[in-house]
C-alpha cells in the first residue's frame, strides 16, 4: 500500500500551517486508523501554536477529533463500553494514551496521571506514524487509548468536543460533588464553563450562577443552564460576591467551579462559599498560577478545595451519555459555530485566537 | 442554698488572676453542675489572656475541663452515648454548646458551625451562672452541650484534653481520609501534632513523619507514633521536602496535616504530596493567615485541600474511645506534665506560655 | 378564644369517618397553627385505616399536608432554610417530629431514627391539641418539626406530596448514588416510583427502566422519565431480567431501586445489576418481608444493598427544590388527580384504596 | 537450557499427589520465573482437590506463594510500588492476573472482576509453561500480574498468606468502612477472621467481637485483636445476639463482617447491627448460598449490606504494609503452624483438611 494523506503542519511556533503529504502505513494489531471527519480547535492548541507549550515541531496539532474507522487492528474487537467495532464506525477516543505498567493507574485508578502519558496533537509529524493529530485527513490511534463508538443521531458538531472539554467537565463537576438542590457558581463561561453550567443543572443543581468578563458569554450561558450571570468587568469583585451570596440562601454557594484560568478569582470564590462548601479548580492548567489566599478562611469555613486535571476513562463514556441525554435541553450544536477546510487552518486559528468564534471546526 | 465557690478571674488581658467567690445556685432542669477535678491550659487560653482574642472580662478561662457531677438537672438522664448519668459520675463534655434551631446543624450536620455557638471559658464571670470556665472549683453545663461519662480506669491527665485537642484531631485526621498503609506527614508537633501522629498510626498509616522547629518535640513525637522527624529549624525547606519525599515511596505523601499554625508551610506541604494526595489544614485558626500558593500545582497534582475547625459531637465519643484503646501504646499520661493549684494559675500560665511545659493542669 | 374547627375522625379501623369539632387553643411559643389547604391520602393512611398499623383511635389521619400559618409561636422566626416566617405564609413541614436529646440524631445524623419519633396523622384526636393530622381544617405543628416555606408559583397539587413521597425518594435516590450516565431500574411505578424515575433522570441517569404489573402505570411512568417500561404481569421474571440486561449495556444496571413493596422482586433486582451495582430497598416498610436470596451472588457481584426508610431534614429542602426545578419537565401536577371535600373523605379513601385514582386530595 | 523442575501434580480430584518433572523454559520479555520458597494451603485448594471446584487436571494447586526471582523478563523493571526488581529478590504477587482490555478494570476500577481473569493454581500442568501453581519448585508469573517486593525482615511465614487471605481482608475491612471507635463483629475465626479481627483493630475499632463454633479458635482470636468471643456451638443464636448487642452500646454493632461461609448467619448479623450499620459478606464464595432474610429489617434499620470478592491491586500493597506495621502487635508468624516438603503434600492436605493445623506450608 502506498497511500498518502494530507496534514496541516507548522514548522515552528507562529509560522504558517502548510499542507504536507505523509505516507499511510497498515495498522499494527493494536492500532486503529481513522479518517478524520471533524477536529475542533482547543484553547491549548492555540497556546501550543503560539509557543507557550513545549510541543515538538514540525507538528500536527489537534486532539478534539472524531472520525470513521478506516483500518482496525486485529486485536481490537470492542470499544471501551463493550460495543463491537468495525470499519466504517464513527468514533471518538481519549485525547491521551499510555501503554504499559503504571503505578498511578493500577494502584490509584488515575490513568490520566501516568508518568509518560502522551496526548494526541503533541508529536513530531516527521516520525512514524506521522498522523497523530486532528488537523489532518487521517489519525492513528495507538495502544492505551480508549475508543468509544458514536451514535448515529449525534451530529459531528455535538460529538467533537466530547473527548476534551466535555469529558474534562464531567471530571470537574463530579469533584464538585453536586447534590440535588445545590447552588453552584461557575467562574468563567468559555467552552468549559458552558458545559459546566449545563452539567451542574443535569446533576440536579437548583441554581447555577455564571461569572465572566465578556458580556456576550453571559447571554450564551443562560442557554446552557445559568440562572443568573454577572459581568466581572462591570462590577467590583465585592459587589459580585455580595450579589452571588444574596442569591445563594441562606449562607452562600454549595460549590464553586473555577474554569477561567485566572488565579486571582480564588479568594472571591472562597468568599462565595457557605461553610462546608466545595471549591473545584479546573482551569488553572498553566504553571505559575500564584495567588495569595487567607488559609484561615479555609479552616474556619471548612472549605474543601480540589484541583482537577484531565479525566478518567469513565468520564469519556459519561461525557457522551451527558450530551446524548441533554441535547434537546441545551444547544450543544451551537458551540461549534464555524467550519473551515484543512487548507484554511490558519484562518481558523486566527478566529479562534481572537475569540470571534466559540469553537472553530476543521473538516479535512 | 447559699453556697459559694472560688474561681480564678482576670479583669483584663495580661492583668493578674485573682481568686474570687461567686454564688452557686441550684441547677435548672436542663443544666448540670460539675465539681471541677482538672482543667488544662490550651494555647487558645493563652491567646485570650494576652488579648489576642475578644474574650469578655472579667472572665474565667478554661475549656479543657473534667469533673464530677454535683447536681443533675431533672431532664438529664443519659450521656450522649446513652449511658445513665448520676451525681458523682466523672464526665467530660463538648467545649462548645448551642441551644435552639440551627441551619448548619439540622441541614448540614455541622453543629459546631451554628451561628451563635458558645464555648466554655468565654463568658463574663459577673453574670449568672458565673461558673462557665475551667479555672474554678465548679462549672455549670448549659443546654446544648454534649456530655460523656468517663471510665474509671482513665486518669484525669489522660481525660482532660479529650474534649479539645483530642476531639479536634479526630476531626482533622478523619478529614485526611487516612487509609491503611498511608504515608502521613504532620506539620507541627505540639499537643495537636502528637495526638495527630498517634491517630494516624491508629488509623492504619504505615509511615508517620513529623516536622517541627523545636528539637525536643521531635523526640516526644517518636513516642507518639512518628517514624521519622525533621527539624525545620536546622534544614532548608527544600531539604526537608526532599527527605520526606524520599521516605514516601514512590511519589510523595498520601496525606499532609497542618497543625503548626504557620501558613507558610502550605506550599511545602503541597510539594510533599503525591498526585491525588489530601491536605488538611487544622492549625490556622487565627485570622489573616495569608499565604501565596501555586494554584496550578493543586490542579496538576489533583490535590484535595480541606480546612477543619472544631469537631462534631461524634468525634468526642471517638476521642474518648481512641484514648482508651491506645493508652498502652502511646504515653498520653505524660502530656500533662505539670500541675498547679487554682491559686497558682498565674505561674501555670507563665510556664505554658513559655512552653517549658507541654500541658499545664490546674487542680482546683 | 373559643374557636373550634372540624376534623374527619374515625373511631376504629374500617368504621366511617365522622366530622367532629374540637377546640382550637392559642399556640405555645414553640408551636405553629396551620390552616390546612390540602392533604393527600398516602398508602400508609389506608393501611392505618384498615387496621394494619397500630394507630390510636379515635384519630385524624393524614401526614401529607400543606397549609397557611394561622398562628406563629413567638420563638419561631424562620423556616429551616433561614427564610423569615409570618402569619399567612404557605408552608410544608416534615411528616415526623422529635423533640429532645437523641443519640441517632446527634451522633449519627439520623434524626428520622430517634427512638420515640412521632409522625403527623398518628395521634389520638381526643387529646390536646387534637389537630395533629391532615384531614382536618387545622393542624398544629409541634416542636421538633422542620418547617419550609413554599414558593407562590407552586400549586397545592405539586406541593402537597413533597413532605412524604418526594422527600423519601430524594433519600432513596441519594442512597442509589446515581452517577451521570447510569442505567437505573425502578421496581414499582406508584407515586414513589414515578418520582423515582424523574429523580433518576434529574440526577443524570442516561437510562431509566420502570417495571410494574399495572399497565396504565407504565404509560404514566414514561411521562416521568422512564425510557423503557416492562409489565411484570405479562412477562416471565426471567424475560424481564433478560430484557432489562439487554438494555443496560454492557453488563447490567448500575442501580436498582425497589419501591413496590414486594420482597420477591429482590432476587430479580440482584440479577439485573452489573458487578459492583447498587440496590436500594425503599418500599418494604411492612414487617415480615421475608425473601430468600443467594448471598453468593452478593459476594461474587460485589452488590451493595441498602435499606432506606424515611428521610433526613435536608431531603425536605431538596424535595422542594427538585419539584421547583423540574416542574416544566415532568407533569407533577397531574399526580394529584382527584379532589374531595373533608366531608367526603370516605369516598376519597375508597377511590384511593381501589387505586382508581393516583393521589386523592382533600381540601378542607 | 534444558533445566527441569519438580511439581506435585494430581491427576484427578482426590487422587494422590505425584511428583513430576517438567521443563523450565526461558522467560519471555513480560514474564518472571520464581523459585518458590514457600506456599501455603488455602481452603479453596482443598475444595479444588476434593472436586468441588472445576479445576483442570492434571494440575498444580497453590496460589498463596512467595519466592525469589530466578529469571526476569527484559520488560519488567519495577514492582507495582515502583521499586526496582532484580534476580534474587524475594517477591509476592497477586493471586490473579489478566492481560488485555477490560471494561471492569478500565471503567469501574475493578480489575479483579475482568471477564476471563485467571488465577494461579488453576491451570493444566501439561501445557506451557507448566509451572503456574504454588506446590512446585518454580512458578512462572505471567503478564497482568502485580508483583511486590518483600522486605528482608519479614519471615516467609508472615509473607506467604499476604497475596490471598490478608489482601482479601484488606478489601473486606475497607468495605466495612470502619471508623475510629467502632464496634465490629467478625463471624468466623478462621484465617480470614483472624486477620479481620487484627485489621479492625488496626483501623481504629474500639471493640472487636469474634464468633465461631470452634472453641480453640476463640482463644487464638483474642491474640489477634478480639476483645470478646462467643462460641456459637454452645449458645443459642438469640443468646449470642443478645450478648453481642449488650457489649455494643448503645444500640448494636457498627459493622458486622461475615467470613464463615455459612449463609444462615446473615439474619443474626443483621440483628446485631445498629440502625445505619454496615454488613460485609466476604466468606460466601460458593454458589447456592441461599438464605431467607427479612428485607423489612434492611429498610427499617437502614442496613448497608455489601459483598466483597477478591481484592484490588492496591490492597496487595496495603496487605504487606499492614503485616509490616503490626507484626509486633499480632502473632502473624504463628498462623503458619506446620511445614512440609513438597513430597509430603498429601499429608499436608490431610492435616489442613482436618483442620488440625491452622495454615500448612509447603517448602519445595
């Protein structure tokens, strides 16, 4: 077989994406080759492209990917839920993979924290198997990846963010231990925050409050389950806190979820909580997120603060089930609000970077 | 009845304790009058005496108290575990009390966090019933207090700290979710830290590491279950962290417990933890415990940080049971290492303040 | 004040209800007098009326009650969530009450399990304060009851079942530890089962399967969140089990909830579960519910079986919040499908007993 | 290499063990060859030998095994805790193994419940690699097994039961959610029960009560942490229940653990529990363990019943750490109370079967 396929490759941070051809080789027994049907641009793709993350170059970015099975290794019979897999099936898969022994997975059930875990969209394009990122016509799925079949009724737009933003928010909202009737605050109403609002509602919250500094996001959040929103750019922090606490009777929010990536919101989140409240940090994924907190407030208010990074394989299944169960309730389809061809990846990145689109999709 | 009894009263912070007589009145139906057999000086008594806490004056300090029942209100038949109470029984009781409706108790099972909760050793001596602190011949127990009968075999020295330090550490170590075989670090080896080391062991930890800046405490800690100790005054923080991590194979401590009252140890505690580790803050009980942390480490390492203040009624029972079950294993008796008469309270406070004694007891 | 009011009283099991007048006395400081606006007939009222439960006679039945405050004791300022109470407010309240010390409440946070707990609709009508049941014009609320203000937008029909069936099902579904995406089976589609289906969905279940032997209930259940239903009267047990397991891919249900009151369904429920599944028993409230199980299946399948009876005060708040948050999603209003005057209580009981109505309401 | 080694093989249930020689082949990259230093006879070995379990024949029994590494596959660098492995190291390993994808492991973190999981001591001796059981000079460790290095100070007698009875009881006692100060009943004082008593104590129980029908076991249990014991052969069930409840003030045991293998004890265990108590079934590993229970008691008493079978990899580490941390407190060494050569396996089985020894060890 001497097939080749195209990929959008960048040679160094901030240099133009170029379409290149690489050979496609037959899959090994424990691999899958996927024909990509859609990839979306995640904020971390932009960080990588701008050189803020140590991605090897030349590289193919993109880890929010779905596609149809082109070749299926002979050892792979079923997806992670036990459904039979065959050529032609449309699938999603975990954005990370790890093969081999791992203390964190086997002892602590944290496969996402194995030392040496790898992520799609983070490899050299020049090396075999070349295709390990979303912005290409094909993608290989390597051993140690969790694969999940997609139901036909789900559109590509609804399905593509599942293996990154949606699954991460399943992990984050699970850690928030949301009980039926809880009052939940979401700090940051980007993609993660929108799914966060919707999931808080889907887990039984009575009241979801969103906070962001971009006015347009506040309106969108209301469609995703936020009962109230506050514009942090137009109110003083103390006013926002006071307004939130007034809504969360009798004594503050049961849970606060940080997905804005700004460490300075932490003291405010602590103020919003009731005694015994839970605080989950999910957005502070960049090093050096220094913030000064009053640790006495943690003690006096019995605050439980928890960091969540990435997700467990079960969260991928839950992410799919969440989207399937709530697609009539929340307009997930509208999140992917612009589509580009592979050759126009540069423009897609520009718009995603400017935030003039919510989620840019590439259809190779 | 025109009985009177003596109390050691201070008129203002840092003024001498004076023995005063106040009338003893018959108990109401829901009260108990106790003849104090021993009270110990808690660090917070010293803070109050020095004016760092807003205690009303003239006042009777002391909340770590035990005694024998002198009068029993007719409505009080049993202790909190269901054992029958009668005049002459030796008892301990919760250091705090609250009577009436309370959202936090009834909805969230946090009676220690009721708005308006009161504490023994924190009232005006001039007002009825006068005797509500430990440094006196008698003490009234008011409604909303949990009472617990003491077994005869337990010495006063072992029993007196139960209702404060021991019960608080039951609460703290419970929050640390110590599993069998865990590696646990205790930051601060004062009274709380010593009980903390012993409880970590009694909950199944395989490895307990104590850190303090006072050399003599390190030796004492080894008798209370610490397998290793480090002197934070003699090593650089990074060295301590490295040494701790080397002991906690393969990747750091499962739990860290802060009971030293110094917020600056928090970043170090975070470094010591493995991914997914638990951090319980128990000693930062004074306002303004500001500290700068890297919130990204909380996210990346999936740290669970939790503040604990005071204790639940069940922890008082557990505290007694812990001391009873482990008194042959750990030298609890040695913690109360000096005794004073009521008239010598001044000297007792001086020694406790200088830390030349571990726990000073007053026997009225 | 020499006011009187009417109540529907029965002198002995199965004897006619008679309207009687009893005096209304002023409330004590810790009591509330409520003018009843609606009471519904619970299955346990019928059991009591038929003599299967040891209710004292002559008695006033009814514990699913709402009403407006007629007199408010001077000590009662707020409801359990902290909202201010005043005369005229429409309220619900816990069906049970207990006043005084209680080991189970204070140590284990199980106030519903206090020895000596009392329930509305279970007292002698001849004794002060006479009005302690729902089928009367007034009802006294005694100390140790949790009171909760009702929002104006909630209809009486939606509000009345909250303090019994809805709150109990919050307790039951909480114990089922439903995770987002779970497959949940509900055995029994009476009032409890309908709320159970809806709550499973509201807690994030992807798949809710209802089983009952009454065909008409299966259709109703579909409006309350059941995705699939099976008629246990028309299929063999093994067929039902097989069909349920086929729906719950890959290996059975994550949780099964029993609210049918028939012990024989337990082995079937165990078969339906996946390894590690949860089984909550909520309907077996009558003594002598003997059933033979294969305990080896519990061991081999790691089944977690749990009994739930009554509810915690927090569940009352959650019940109200659940109904408020989901009243557009599920037709709660339709559950109360017939209304009667107090003088027609006999007929109401007859219809409720015959199950020709789903929930019969009495409007005094 | 044309080495051979000996194994004690049985050709059919209840036929004599015969020493046979099989070839030893070089290990593959992901295998280990161990020179067996000790194997102990588990009750399930006897069941297999007597034909009550479907073991293939001719076979080599034995899954409680330790030994030293003779050959180490090139892919195996570290044990499950991250310690480096080398030839000569003394190790234990999980009694079960599974290689490949598995829904239960990857989604539900239950690797012990993978479909197709295999167990040492359960294979045909005639097939490669021949040596997969304990009663032989060598044993191969196949991929999907968890390996754990043994500390030098631990004797073979203490170490051998770790990978079966001890680890299983870590799993069982974890499921019992033993809190500090709990009262715990252990039904059955065989090997599992003895470790169960000791672990309940090591997890902080204040009171451990053992029940068995063999008098001699009661005395042994007292050395392993049981505070009280009752002989079920000499007292009526109701008397035992009454006596146990009298010890577990105020209202029954917090947890009951079944490790006797007799389903009829379940109703008694339920009676012993307090409201809200936990019941863990660990001994009912044979099919057809039918028992009639009153399901109403589960509901009324809020009983949580849970079956536990086998153990998680983390429990193997905890089992080792438990034995290491408590070997001065409990006489683990005395459990292996008789030793045999490989050629005398028949006699060892006879004595183990007659229960004239507690744990028979084979030293090849």
